[in-house]
C-alpha cells in the first residue's frame, strides 16, 4: 500500500500535467536561490523526454501535508538548513510513501544539510551512487557519473543517496551545482555545452522518478 498513492500519481501523469515543487525550509539559508532553474528544467524535460509537467513549479514547505502531492521536490541554497521534529517526520513519511527529494548543494550547504538528512534517516547512511546506476545511464549517458557544472573547491562532483528497498528516494548532489546550470543563460554566463550537461542530468533524474 505504501507506494499506491504514487502509483496513482505516476499513472495519471501520462494523461494530465504533473507538478513538481521547490522546498521552502527554515534556518536562514536561501531556499529561493535559483528562481529560473526549475522552470528551465521543466521546459527541457517536456521538450526532450516527453514529460507533461506544469510549467510553473510549486513551492512547498517541509511541514506541509501538500508534500505528498509532488513526485519530485527540489531543495537548494548556500547556507543553513534546519528541520524541526514535525518536518523530519513529514519528510520521512513522504519519502517512505514513494516521494523523491533532490538536494542540490549550491555551495556552502554541505555542513548543514548532512546533519538534517541524518535526522530523517538516523539509521541509514548516505552512500555514493556509482556511475553505473541507472540515473546516469538514460535517457542521456553520463559514463563518469555526476557532471561538474561550476568549480568551487577543486573537488570532484559526487552524487549521494538514500535507498529504500533498492529504490533511490533521496539524491544529494555535491560539488556539481546542477541548479546553477539550469538557470537562464545570462545568470551565470555558462557555455551552452555546460548548460546542456546540467539539463540532461536533470532530465535523467526526472526520468528515473517517473520510471521506477
């Protein structure tokens, strides 16, 4: 029964436009950091991988019961993130029920978000996702795993995850800055090939959610 609700959502998405959401969180971090990123990712996915996602993403708070309305929620920013007990419980229930949380470190979030992830899954560790995982295979091939979009500390990009029954439900992208690559071209002045890499990786994430 726990995946029944999301079966209904994914089945319905073939007939009706689906909606994804940006997560609004507490703690002082700039949850609103990349305002054009999700709309651009949606446009790319609808044009290239045959999704039917509403063009304007929703905004959802971590404590909201509306969380269960979205098959994909995106959390980003540069600074502090804090989940209270109610939010922790709500996020855990959402993920156990079949939801998907993508956390994209926009640089400076790492030291904070890992502690909050541990609150959600105290008995489960983040694991690095290998380049052989399906999320890097289709519809676009990333044989080396997560692409590097923006340089900060000279570290390699890494994708970490939490799995429930072998299904990836929480994705944490680190030292990559995918969301910056999804932004309008003039925001970061990224070359087209860099933006294309970011958008294609984003499309792989969305594809994984709707097909697993």
